[in-house]
């Protein structure tokens, strides 16, 4: 399977042979693939990447190593000075008291030096790890913001939440001390080995086989614990995902009395995740026992050798046993810390996992920047446009070609799933065409920067997105407009009275709760519409923008749009056909192709046409079921009659 980056590139390559793509059998694959889990050793470039994130030119890691080495070195020098003092091996002019003062002063100075180095090391560690955490977190965030929409279609939100919570926390809290302990251990080990081998060089003979034994134990531990840690991290994503979904669908879960089942599933997921955590702890104990056993055996053998098998004098035997003790202690520490470091690097590995994913097109392409007054006429021209959501799927739009006039009002109709919203998404390049061309006022929009393109169009999508904050922060997130302009937009969409009397009477500063939950869906749509009105764009795209709004308000808004946007091209998608009945032309889509594209009058003149069928279908509802449907159907029929002066649809209905 190609990587996401590759598939994006392929998706973007216009002119690709569509026939080659998407054999329907490939659709049988699942939408979301299993969460990726790295295998084998953590790559060296990952360690280097993490250290590089501490700051420029590896400066902080270098200072850290130097200070850690100096701290440990000075501690050894202090020990050496003690032995000089004990053997009175330094002669200074003056009496004995003076001599002692010199010993104390030097001992104190070395101690202070070591302390200062330790302090500097700790400060550098804190600065470095905090900087690295910040940088990698921002890197992940900016990457996620630039990933194409198809990435989010195939990645459950839980995976992303996992990276932004648990992995980030592990990087913030566990990794820093772990890196620090590893580097301190490394410098201490080097210093200790140098000292031990200087005092008793024959111990070098023991270091090599001892190292091999420790290495083999570490190898077994690290291989299993690294994989267990990766499994543990992956097992958390479904928990986040399930929790997130449960919160979103809480009212449905309660309405169907499924709270118990959802809680049980949550518990089951927690249990599954513990399946990896528990063996991880057991593996840790496994290592502990082996390390202690090796340490004790080496010390015991050294004692046997120096005291029983080949007895030496007491001083030498004591030295050998102490050396063995400290050597095994160091080895123990080295094995543990290097394993801990590799395990904790899993967090960085996961945070950097999306680095190679392909992103959307750049926000600005310097040699393809549109003029500042673009689009001035608002003429949209599409030619042989093919669009599909993912490489393994069939195209949703199949050879769409059309051209609008300047400031034309186009209605778009068609059955559910025929590709109306996809056409709008393509205009915004939320999804990239695989073939064909798309221009606005003669400027190719498929090769310009995304920010340049999207900032010049106004779109009200099918599901309005309202952020928590205030009415003001939602209408004008970049503080560009005056209060008067905002109120005027709110008045145009008939929302001003609602906002004036909103909870607390705070007007534009009224608080909007998470996801706009304290607004009705229709009010959220109106807010989206007000946002689009304020942009003052030459092209306005409305995707079912008034589908949840009562008919009277809808009528009012359509009239407002006709006057406020008289100089603009307006593309309106609507299932409620009376909404688009006043359009200059109506495009009827059928299964990704344009079935009809003409004035409403011409379309209605053809009783066999698809638009007539849609109108007839709507008007038949007036004879059926609910009052509201009947009312809508009446409206459609009346509008159609007005457009065509045809006999009443009701009369024509069988
Ligand atoms: N993110 C997606 N990934 C894969 N396929 C998608 C995606 N979004 C839409 N589709 C598919 O594309 C087709 C067209 O969808 P689209 O949303 O454009 O329909 P629509 O005409 O707007 O329908 P509606 O009137 O219900 O809004 C559908 O078959 C749908 O399954
Ligand atoms: Mg749609």
C-alpha cells in the first residue's frame, strides 16, 4: 500500500488516468487501517532529532555533557584528594595547622566546583527538555493543521488525542529526567571505569566478559519491553476514541439506555490496554532480578578468588571486592537507564510519526499569486473535472464541465449523495481533483496557494461549525470588523434580535458554549451565513445553508442574498427547491455528472427532465404526511407555477 504522502501526490496529479484507479474490489478494505507501530530499535536519527530540538547546534546537549562529566570528574578528584590528605602526600610550607587548612580548602573548592557543575547541568537539562517538548509539540500541531482532509477520514480522533495527551505528557515529564539520568550515568560510568582501571588495571580483564553478560541480558529486556511499550501506547487510542464518541453521542446513548454497555466497553478497552502495561512491569522485575543476580555473583566470585582460591593480602582483597561492587553497580545502572531511555523515546517516535505525511498544497505559491482584486467578475469555469476522496475509491465527480456568467445566481440540486457538496469542496480544494481544470476569472485555482484561494471565497458549509467563545470571536476571529458591520450582518440574517436578547444581554460578547450547543442548528447556520456576508467576497457558496431554518426566514434570507450579493456569483445547494427556484440557472447533478443545467423555466418545460421529476416529487408530498412537508411542497409548487405559469402541481398529481 502506498504511503499517505504518495497517495496525496497521486491525488493531486492532474491528468492521471482515472480508469486505472479504484477497482471496486479495493473498496472492500476498511476505512481506517490499524494504528502504525514502529518495529525494532529506535532509530538514531530520532535521538539526534530529539537532542537537536533542545536548541541550536547541539549547544545545550554539549554543555550538559561537559557539566555532567565535570561534576563526576570533580567528585573523583575529591576522592583522590582525600586519599592524598590521608597519606599526607602534599607538603606545604608552614606548620601542621596551615597544612590542614590547605587540605580542607582544596577539598571544599573541589566540592563547590562539583556542586556548581551539577547545578548548571540541572538548569541546562530543564531548559533543554522544556524547549524540546515545546518544539516537538508545536511541530506536531502545525503538521496536523496542514494534513489533508482524507487523513482525518482514515484516522480516528483517539489516535491524535493520544499523541497530544499521553505521548506529550511522557515527553514532558518522563523523558527529560530519563535523558538526564542516562547522560549522567554515562559520564559517571566513564569516570568510574577510568578510576577503577587506574587503581587496579587487571580489572579491565573482567570488564569485557562482564559487559557481554550485561549486554545480553539488556538485549532480551529491551527488545520485549520496547515492543510492549509500543503496544501499550497504541492500546490507549481506542480508549480515547471510545470516550470521545461516547461524549458526542451521550444523549443518544442515554435515550437508548445503552450507558451500561458503553461503560462496559470502556472498561474492556482499559483492560486491553492493561494487558500490555502489566507485562511491562513484570519485564522490569525480570531485569531487576537478573541484574542483582549478576552483581552478587561477580562480587561473590571476586571474594572467593581473592580470599579462598588465590589468597592475597587483606588490603588488595578489599580493593578487589569494592571495585567489583562499584563496577556491577555501574553496569546495573547503565543497563537500566539505556533501556528506560529507549522505552521512553517511544513518545518522541509517535509524536514525530506524522512527519512524513503529505500535506495540503502550500498556503501561498509566490509565482501563482492572484491579483489583489481577484475575483472581480466571479466567473467559475470547470472542465472535465474528476474528483475522488481517496485513491482506492471511485471518482465522486465524473467529468463535470460548466461555466457560470459574471455575478450569476446558480442553484444546485440533485439527489442525496450525487456530489453537490463535493463540488463545493473541490472549489475550496478541501479535496483535490484528479483530472480536469477549474478556473475563476480565467485564473487556474488548482495551482495557486490555498490561503490565497480560500480567503477570496465565502463558503457556508452543510454542517455549520461554531467554536466556543463569543458571538464576536466567531464572527470576527481576527478582529477585522467594526461592531456596526457585525450587527448589520446579524440583522441581514435575522439574528440580531436573538443576539440582543441572548443570555445575560451581552450582545456580541454573549458566550457560545462548546460546539455552539447553546444555539439551535438553524441559529448556527445563520451565524455562518453572517460570517460569510461580512467577508464581502465576489463568490458565495451556500451548501444547504438554510436547511434548518423556517420557511419565512429562509425566504427573507434568500431575498437578502439577492440584494446584498447582486454583484456576486452565488452557488446555492438546496434540497428545498423553492430556495433555488429564483436562481438564474439551475444545475442538476446526477451520480457525479451534470444531468441538466439551464434556467428554471427551461428545466420545468421538460416534463421528462430530472428537475421536473424533483419538483413533482416535492409537490406530491403536499398530499401526504406532515403539515410542514405539505407546506414546503406547496411552496415549491407555487414557485414552480410562478416561474412557469404551469397548471398547479397538485392538479397534475395522480
Ligand atoms: N470524506 C469522504 N470520503 C469518502 N467518500 C465521501 C466523503 N464524503 C462524501 N463521500 C461520498 O461522495 C459521494 C457524494 O457525497 P456528497 O457529500 O458530495 O453528496 P451530496 O450531493 O452533497 O449529498 P447531500 O445532498 O446528502 O448533502 C457520496 O457517495 C459519499 O459517500
Ligand atoms: Mg451535501
